[in-house]
């Protein structure tokens, strides 16, 4: 069971490797990946440095090229694939049929993983993508543990699941809420609720967060104000004001680790390429310890309180959830 | 230019559905899509009911297409999908690549629905080679994206092998989740939803704290808060749009169909309401109006 950690920069990548990641995933410094944020990600030179560093430590480098190519700029996605392969990436994480086909035909020996952005939630969808020679599927965060189990038992393909981090509550790759509000979506621009559209305003002690002018939430002085991800705001349905879609909270599957292990899930992905090296270091350390514990003695696995304490401290709104893995969340 | 009625996205009681399709049969619409696309627990109409309606509509002179779901999670749902694929008579709209996989396996033609991620000429070309004969553009894309895509020689060369369709009216389907937001709005869990969507024939309006209609929740689906309305863009659509889709609303769908048909060349424009939008088509935020 692999521990796959995020890195948005060389310091974060080093932190992940030093604290026990088996593999690190990164993106290029453009809109070919779903974390296209200012100041983040790797250019051609740092990509090569990243591959060298990871390989020196005997670990693997995955490169996410998981947005959908634009008609007039398909070359940018081809170039991303070419650069990743030339830099020595072990794995490409892809979502667009066109990019999958290009990579599969041009580089038949490079390992391809199906990105969560391809939104494969069932055995028939996984079958569809087999024509591109994918070796692994990253499962969307909409499935329950029962559904993950059913897939693991019925599909002869490696499955990767999200273990910790920001919780996307929609079927990834098929959510257009962000472009509805801002014109930019994860699919087209590689960002959800982009920072350029965020405004904060103090209104007589009440802090208001807006996205492209739309009020996402209001915070009283005693409340922690979270980033205005549009599905995590407080909205009104009839007269009731609540988090109509989702609370600002992070996914945390530590409790499910023995079950995920028992089902042969091959990799646990930590979300957060936009996070700091210190965050990546702490998360990696906890998950390394937890995975080592479950691998050593699966039947005796118990979540240590200090692990949960560390993870809760790093979570969005200091809250964590099992998300869709737990049926009651739904 | 032809017009289509998309699948009913809401959960309506059976009598309302039957009336809607009787009206569709009597209307001037060219193409009718039908089937449950949002939630497998909605069973007011079962597959056989949809199939019977499809036959009735075909006898009324409509082209009929069975629409399949967007989010398949359980093996039981895939078994239901297989019924759609194996229906033997009607074209199927695939809204998940799982459906394409099954249709391709049987050598059947299909419609690639708006929830299939086809953003460029290379993907479109591949889908066409798999059997796609109609492409419904993803709702978040614009007129200029469509023009740019279709101008690429790799698809321009095969333009007569597929038709194009654009979502032109109704609440935009924007997201699908493992969670049921309508059940959540009634403090129920999804497992104990009691099919409460049936109480909301328009879905449930979600407003910002200062009163903007931001979303509509419809079971596991999140829709646009505003009604998308491209009626005033029809005259400029040109040859790149073969079919314009109207998504059924609880009221007024056929009145709007008539208005759309009267404005194909732009001779009968309509004043948009404050909760109409057309932003996506104009390369703006989806909820904007240009």
C-alpha cells in the first residue's frame, strides 16, 4: 500500500520524501493540471530536479496532467506529456481522452493512471478507459466504502483512493459550479473557486467572503473564516441558513485504513499540492506511521489519538469527516 | 435548426410525467430525450414505462432517444443501464463513459451527452469513431469554443458524420454528488430520503445570504440558480449548432418551445428575466447575462 503525497514545490517534495512518502505527485506550471495556482508547481528545470531527487531516494514521481485540452492549444497538453516523460516521470495521471490516447500511443511504456478528474465511478467506466492501457484508477470521492469494496472485488485493476485533505463532494471532473460563478472551472482552467475572484469585506464586524461578487459566507467575530470554496458556503434554503452542500471540513480516512488495506487498495493519496512544505511534512509523517502499523499487524491496527490530533489541527475548519465513504454522510 | 426536449431532470409524479409527454407528442418538438438521469431511486416511471412512452412519441412523429444516468455507482445501477443499452429500438444518450463502453461493445450508435467530457477535437474524433452520431457540448463551453473546436481539420473533415446539440434553455445541470442535497435539506439521510424530491417539482432554490439565487438542488444534482436561456442567440448560432435543447421545467416549457421556434432567425427576440442567464455561451461566467 503506497503513500502518495502532494507537492507544489521542491521544498514540499523534499518534505514528503524525507517523511516517508513512497511516491509524490506534482503538476506543471500551467493550466494542464487541476491545481493551477499562482506560484505553485514545476517548470521544465524543476521538473527534472524533482525526478532526480525522488529517484535518488528510490521513490516514484507521478505527474498530473489532468485538465481537459483546449481546441486551439492541444500542443500544450502534448508538451506537458512530452516534458514529463523526458524528465523521467514514472507515472502520468491523465483525465482527457485525447491526452490519454496521445500518451498511450506515443509512450506505450510509460505507466498511465486515470485521474480522479476522469470521474470513473463504476466498473463499466473503468472498462472504457482500459483501451488506453491504464494501470491504475484514482477513485472519485463520491463513493461509499461499500462501493469501493464492490469495485475492488469486481475489477482487476489497481485502485487508488483519497485518504486525506480537502473534500470535493461532487463527482470530480463533472462539476461546473466554479465556471458557473467565475467562468473558470477545474476542467477548463485547472482551478475551483479561483483566488483571483475572492473578495473579503468587513461589514460592521461581520466578515463577508465573496466569489466573483456572490456572497459565499458571513462570519461573526468569533468564527473562523474559511476560504470561499463555493460549495462550502452558508446559503438559504427556504428560510433555513446552513451549509446547504457541505461544511468546510477535510476528508480523513484513518479509521478506514484496515478496510482499505483488506480490499487491496494499492495507494492512498493525500490531497494538497497547494499546501506548505510544513503541512506536507506533518501529514506524511502521520500517514507513514499509520500505514506501517496496518502493514505490520492489520488485525491489531488502532488509530492513535496523536495521529488524529495532528490531522485535525491541519484540517480545513479543524474538522474532519469520512465523507462519502461513510453512508451516513450522504 | 431542430429542437429537442431534454430528459426531465426533476422527480415528478407519474401523472405529471404522462401529461408532459402527451403534450410533447402534440408539440412541434423534433426530438425527445427521456429516462431517469439523476437518481436510481426515482421509480415513478420504470424502464418499461419510458419504453412505452418512447414508442408513443415515435408514433407521433418524434425522434426519440433514451437518456441514461450521469453518476453510476452501484452494480444494480449498471444492470439498469444495460436495459437502456439493450432496448433494441431507440438511440441511447450516454452521460457516463460506462454507457459508451457498453454501447461500443455492441456496435451501437450513441449520443454523447453534455456530462461526457469532450472538450477538444481529438476527443470528439475518437468518440465519433466509437459510434457517436450526435454530440451535446458540455454546458460550460461557449460559442467561440464550439466554433474553434469544429474548425479543426480533424473534425471538420468528418462534420457530416455527427450532429451537434447545445443546451439552450432550462436550469443547467452543473454537478452530481454522492450526497443527496434534497434529503439533507429535510434533515434526512440519503438512505432514508423517503423520495422527498417528489415534493419539489422545480427542485429547491438555494439563495445566498443577500438573496441571489445561486443554485437549485435536485437530489444528488446541483443546478444553476438561474434559468439558462439562449433564445436571443439562436439567430447567430449558424451551422455549428444543429439542435437546441430545452430542458423541461415544471411550467411553461412548451410556451418557450414555441418562442424558440419563432425566433430561429432572430425575428422574435424575448426580453430575458432577471433570473435568466446566458453567460456560458458568451464566454462569461455561467450565471452572467450578456
